[in-house]
C-alpha cells in the first residue's frame, strides 16, 4: 500500500485543491450565468464524454490489463503506444462521423427549447478529439506508475482555467461566446500537455512492433477491447446520461440547476477516484503474480479508508444544506434532494473500495461488462419513469437505485467467486460513529449570525466528534498513522 498511499494522498490533495477552485466556480457561476448557460457547459462535457469514451473502442481496458506484458522501456514497450494511438485515431474517426450523422436530429430536437446548444454544437468535434486522446494517454501514463498527473490536469488545471475565465467574464474582458471557447480550450489542454510530458520522459515512441503480438495475444486484445468498449461506454454513460436525459425531458435551464446540485454530491468520491487510478496498476501486477494477499489487503484498506472520508463528507453535506442554498440562492432550492440522493449513492460506492478495479483487471472482467450493460439499460428505464414525474429529484433517485445496486452486486460477486470481502466489524463502528456525529450536527441550532459562522461551527463540531472517535477506536491503521505523524509534528503527543 506504500505507493498507493503516497500517490492517493498526492492525487487527493490536488483533487481537493481543484475541488475548492471548482466550488468557487460553481458558486460564482450561479451569480454570473443563467441556468441555461450553466446547462450548456454541462451538456458539452456530458456529450463529449460519451463520444470520446466510445472512441477509445475499449482499448483503455487493454492498457490496464495487458500493458504489464508489453512493459520494457529499453524496447519502447514493444510498440504499445503506436498501437494505442492507432486505435484512438480509428475510434475518433468513427465517433465524429457518427456525430455528424446525428447532428441534424440533435439540432431539430433542441432548436426551440435549448437554442444555446444548437449555437455551440460544433465545439463537440474538437472536444471528442482531445478528450479521446486524454483518456488513452492518461491510462497509459497511469500504467507507468504516474496516476497523479492526469488528476492534476483534469481536477486542478482545468478548474483553475475555468475560474480564470469566470474572472475575465466578470470584468467584461470577454463575452460569453469567448468564455465558451476558452472553456473548450481548457477542457482540451490536458491531452496536449500529457503528450508533451510523455515525449519529454522519452515514453512516447511511435515505432510499431507487430511481430510482438502473437495470435493468442491478438485474440486477447480483441476480446478485451470488445468488452472494454461495453463497460467503458456504460460506465461513462451512467455518469452523464442523467444530464443528457434531463435536457431531453426538460430544458437547459433545469439541467443547469441539476448540474450545480449534482456537483456537491460528487465531492464525496474524490478520494475514491484518486485511489482507483493508482490501485488498478498495483492490482493488475498482483493478478499477474497471483498475489491474492495483496489484493485482499488493498480491498479492505481501500474500503475502510474511503468509508471514513466519504461518511464524514456526507454528514457535513446533509447537515449544512441550509447553508449551501444560502450560497447558491433560492432559485436552486429544488436541487436539495439531488444533493442528498447523489451524496448517498456516492457514499455507497466509496464503501465498496476498489471492487471495480479488482474485477476489471481480473480474468473475470467479462462479468463486469455484462452487469454494466444491464445496469445502463435499467438506469435509462429509471430516468424515463422518474424524470417526467419528479424532474431532477427523479433523476437523482434513478442514479441512487442504479449505482447502489451495481456497487452491492460487485461486493456480492467478489465474495462468492473470489472469496474477497471488504467489510469487517470496524465498518459498523465507523457507521455508528458517523450516526453520532450526524446527531451532533442536527442538534446544533441554526446560529443567529452570518451563515458562514454557522457553517464553520457546525462543521468543526461534526469533524471533531467523528475524527476524534475514529482515531480513538483505531478505525483505520493508515489514517491513525497519518494522525500520529501530524500530532508529533505539532508536538501534541
């Protein structure tokens, strides 16, 4: 867990710095932009994510699972990057052609209710191109034991850039069309930087080595790509289909309100995202060496550490809803249940640790493909039922049911087929401490001062109770080690 711990902490730090910047972006954008304009940026991100994920043709799964067999720096990893770039080029071509064929229908459906989308629809083409290459190069770079650069680029640099654009827009230095152009540039920049970094590190060789790929390996690559395409597209669709269907059933304005509310619920998953990026590399090596002890250790520790962080954030979120909407404004109050339901779904996901990475890098990866395909079908059905009835709350409920169901299925499958189980008695202790901290947060009355005073006092009380008791009962060895170092540094113990 040493490499994982270091890179997870480093990745989480940059992710949370990016989160703070993103928070200011979210708050300020509600004051400067209309919900329709906010909805436009959400749709550009969601739709380009779907197309770019499809454009990878499932090859990111090949990188995660088979790169250890190609790894040889002296031989330029046996032409692996050339193969990666070739697949990306083919995938982008297919995706762009598909988009151009569907564009007239998209324009027809949005001409009246979402005219901004029609106006800026062409920006999807460069976004598909650059975001596809980022997905491929980031996965490749991750397998070179650098899981933090991609997070820094996507979580920190992009958000810092958008905050700069908001400042420029606020000062009337740029117009809204120029803001959108800058938004697209900053969303595309990570791919360019990552390519330059790999060239600088002499890890960007486009020399092919077709002789290395024997028939058996070629068959494995084809199979992994097929199943990886299904699971990758299903996974990204599960993250973005709610935004797309919200716009389809409502309009850009309501989509903007939903997206702002949804953002707060995603805060909980940031430690899990940082952990997942590096752990998949270690787990893939462990599977190669048939080291089940390492896999089991990572599974348990990732589960309890993520539960600790996610549960604390969940409690802080739901006990401070009244303060959150004082920041956002009354026009966003309809999104309160979106925050609660999305936060709860992400809490469940976090508690399952690296179950996705364990299944995805194992010889049983196909079961995850099948389950994700079924899950995508179910979530679309949930959205079709719930969104027309409850609007954005219905979308959040559909997300909770689908995501929670998929997460618990993975836990059950790993326990039954691989004898791996993440939960121990210590998890129940953590939840019990969380319930106590939640009660503390709820019994504190709303303070008759500025809402920021209430936010700070309430959050401090909850954090002190939760972190203090978790430390006292040794909920996590890793977290206690970090706490002991901090206490020693500040000479408290």
